[in-house]
């Protein structure tokens, strides 16, 4: 797990967004496989997150059509010759997704320190999309908790024809993430006692260029897994990508902690927020990010399971808050508004208020970023609004 650098505005660790992500986590091992280049995602201070760092450009003409597939022999895995993840998704298979993808980083037969999974990363650079990449995280053998977690992936559309279970997520640009967010397609699959996570990431449209094709990316990603030997003998059926833009609904458990209406009412906003679910997070962005007042609010929640003991300690400058969880610490800071923060440049700085709460073994961070208006709630009043909103949340 890594701690994002708030000064740099990075997303949840190496990549996505946007997860977002927006960053961000279920794809922890896959996300740390690649360093995201050229895409900056704004996440709150004091938020510990992990994101996919993978980019892949898949043109419709390059994507193999979905077709019946029988079980194909998996690439041989000779002990000691490299990462099982690279032996599964070989350079030849990666090149079928996009010619020019090449291995990057170490190809080790050992798991990286702190990782449950064997990792492998491919990347490429093009004038049309900038950096693109494909990351592979293979957990083998996986325990029951790993398998259950994979099968419980939120906002994930089922794929037929792969393993015992497979699903696809579209995040970042595909979910309306602003500020040049990458376009991410992530495949999660289970076969026997193995879990496979494969994020593909490509750049957003550049200079009026062609928009990323979420359907082509999904087909190419799914076909690559079948080519690697994870087909189950039935026809490969790949779900259609969702329309580009914010999701209308989500089954993300973090988003269920507070509804958009509760957040809107707590801070006195008048507009409806855009919802952006992440791997272990949820973000609500209100309609006027450049105009001081409650409707400039970006509110986010991040929940890390079994992290309370390790991370839930009061930080330097933090203020202990009584009556919330087992332990709660409040932080406040400011930073200039501008492109780095995904807001218009302005004279009013962004006030960042974060409440870090430990409950049992879990750690949650609730963050409000807002432009304080002289005629609206002050920073002190916004602090009380944040504390009041969080006080009754159980996670």
C-alpha cells in the first residue's frame, strides 16, 4: 500500500482513477505494478489509497471478435524462469492486444515484498494516447477470502466464458472523471484457487483525437485471458461498456455509507452532486467547483479494512475528536485552486477538512474540499458540519 503525495495530486497508487482513480483496494497488487504517467488525479490529503497504474490502447480493428472458445492450454510455467503472471500473459499475448506493448520492470519468480500476487507489466507509448499499459496480478494459490473479495467486486459486469467467475469494470474517463483522467478497463477473474486481476489503461482523447473505445478494450482484454488458457469451454460473451459519464447507480459499499442527499443537506448545497465510486472510496462532486460556497464542495469517503491499528494514529497537527468511533482525528489545510486540483484558477484557496476515524480494525477518512465564501459557512462551521455528518456513520 502506498500513501499518495497530496502535493502532486496523484491518484490512489500507481494508477487509476480514477480508480478512481479515480484511484485506488481490491486491485492493490495490480495497481502497484505500473507507475501511471501523464495523468493526474486529485485525491484528498490524509487518504491512503491504491490505484491501478495501467494504460492500454485497444482499437476496435485490433480487438478479436467474441467467439466460442474451448479450453486452451495455458503457457508453460517453468519454475525459476520468471513471474507466473508473465508466463500466463506472455509478451505474445500482450502484443495481440496492442502491437508495441513490451515488458517493463522486473520479471521475477518471486512475489514482490508485501504482495500476495505475482506481478507483470507491459507498456507502450504512442503519439495518439501517450503512455499505455497492461498490468497482470496473479494470486496463486488464493485463499477463500481472496476469492470471495474478487467475486464481490462492485460495479462489475459479468463476463461469460472465463474461469469460474469473471467481470469487467470501466473507470476514470469512462465514468466522467474530469481533468484528463485515464480510461481504465479492469478484468477480475477466478479459476479454481487462483485470482487474476488485469487493469488496462489508456489516455483520454488528446487534441481532438479518437475517444477510447471501452467495448474494444473489454473484448481485447477478455480474449487475452482466454488465449492465456483461462477459457472454460463456453462461448465468450463480453458485456457492453456503459455510456461515458457518471454512473446513475452503484452497488459500491462505501457509497452506501452516505447518500448524495445526506451530503448535500449536511453542507447546505443546492445542486445535486456527481457520484464517483472507487475501489474502496466514494466521491461526491458538486456543480460549481470554481464558485465559493457549499456547491464548490468535493466530498470523499475512503474505507480501509483491517488498517485501523496500523494507520489510525493521530498525525502531527491533528486534533482529537471525541465521540466518533474508537478514535477520531481532524485535520485542516489549504492549497491554491487551479488545474492541479481540477478547479478553475481563482483567488480563493481550497480549504481541505479531513476527519480520520478508527472503528475496530477499520480506518475511514472523510474529506471535504471547499472554497469558503465570505457570505457562507466559515471553515469552523464547515468543520462542525463535517463532524456532525460523520458522527453516525458505521463502517
